[in-house]
C-alpha cells in the first residue's frame, strides 16, 4: 500500500505540469487566431470616381480606424484626401495624364480614417483644418503641405510647423517638386513653329503693383532709357488669356519680373514668355538658378548689367541686329516650353510619392524650412 501511494505522489506533479502546458497552448492559439495586426498598406478597394460632394464634410473619430487589412494590399488604390482645393478650384481625379495609376483623389472627408494622405493648400487653410488636429490621426497617414507662392506672399502659421510629412512646392529641396514650368524635348519629326511677327520692342503685363517691389523700382528706371509697352490691371489695361498671348508674342522682349526674389521662385512668367515666342528679361533669383531650368542663352538677366541704362543699350543693339536676336531662340530646335498643371499635378504627384514611399517621412520644422 505504501508503495502504491508513493507512486501516485510522484506522478501527480507530472500530470499537473502536462495539463498546465496544454492549457497554455490552447489559450495562446485561441488568442492568436483572433489577433488582427494592422497593415501599413491600403485596407480596401475604393470606387475610382472623384467625390466632390461629401456626405457631411466632417470627420468623426473611430474606435479602430486602421484595423481592416486586406489580403492583397498591393492591388489597392492609394487615396489622397483633398482637404482644401487650391484657391477653391476643383479638378478631376484622372492622374493617368501624368503616367500615374492607382491613385484616387477625393474630397470626401468621411474617408479621412482610411486615406493614405491628406492634401492641404496653405493659402486655403481655415478653422476646420485647425480643428482636424484634434481628431486621432491614422498612424500610416501622411499629410501634404502645398504652396506655390514665395515666402513674402505666404503668411506663416506657426502651429503647422510639425504637422506635415511632405512638402509640395516649387523649391528644388521640396519632397515633391513641381516647378511652374519646364522645357520638354520636342518631337523631331514635327516642324518648328515659326516665330510670331514682332511690332513692339519691350512689353510688360502686371497686375500686382507695389512701389516697394524691386521689379517696380527697376521698371521706373528702365523706362527712362527705352519705351516699354505696359498692360494689366496695374495700368487699367487688363488682358484676357487670348489677348495676353497676342500681346506677348508681338514683343521682342518681355519683362518676366518676379514679385519677390527667393531661391527657386521662378514662375509661369518665364515659361509663358518662352511659349509665346518672346525673349524673357528676368528679375528674380541669380542667373545660375535659372540655368538649372533653361539654357543660359535663352534669356537675359538684369544682373548681367551694371544698371538699367546698360540693359536698355543692349536691347536697342539687339533690335538692330536681328541675327544676334534670333540666337536667343536656338533652344527651340530641341525643346518646347510647357506650364505645369496647377493643383491637379501637385495632388497626383503627391499621391504617387505616397504610394511609392512607404517609409516614415516628416517635415521637422516647416516654418524654418520655408520662411527661414
């Protein structure tokens, strides 16, 4: 009897240990089977139609906004929520014109919790965006800051400094860089469009007049030495888009003067002048900044001359020497000048960047980066 009791005493701890291990394994398996790990990729397919009539225009917090992974995330769309349309102008969602696929642009704010990115135009920021900071932000979501004005003409909003992941801007060091225009290789099989006939020497179209602007001060000196044909709201001579092209193309030289001088701030004034067949005279960042975008012999920089009088003398000289004047158009044998698509191109290329770049990104200090 004592031998039997001893055997039971020895085996009891062993049996209990086995039961404990089996219970633990069963508990772990039950928990693991229901564990839902969120994915950084997209969560579900969305209709590719652009939403321009959101159901309520507001965002509501959700308990678990990111806990719906898909079986095949690489086939999903990348969704960019347009929080503020640039200057209130809406555009369609067809990004294929830029060679971009599987990107959806939408303004349906009910999709906030599942959108891969939020696109914000700085000059259209209102109180509703400030309130957005109070809503839980999905961990995978990237915010895009877009602005195409110079720092002088863009008011800083300090509370935005550490909110954004991506900058979309004309600057070369922007996350997604969209210049105002560019030169595109022309189709060699197509004939070069002849230069328009010229009946004016120098022209300038300006609407934003400020006596403190460098361009206004330079113009006031330059006009003492050469006749300048002036147009625009600043001179009570507004022009339609068609009339603008007609005027600029009829001028040998056009004053492509920027309203402020900042690194990389080279606007449509330059590229539009080249498109219309005139020689741009530029006032803006240094010459080497321009030469990163267009050939050195395609424009005249005011910094090439000691003063406005010397520039005027050069223009008079070129007016009398047509062969040298035509040298400024040699670039047309290889290129065509184009304007970027404002707003839509920025949104599409930002969406494409988000789709291709899954690693974390951050703009550590937007105020310092843009306003210095």
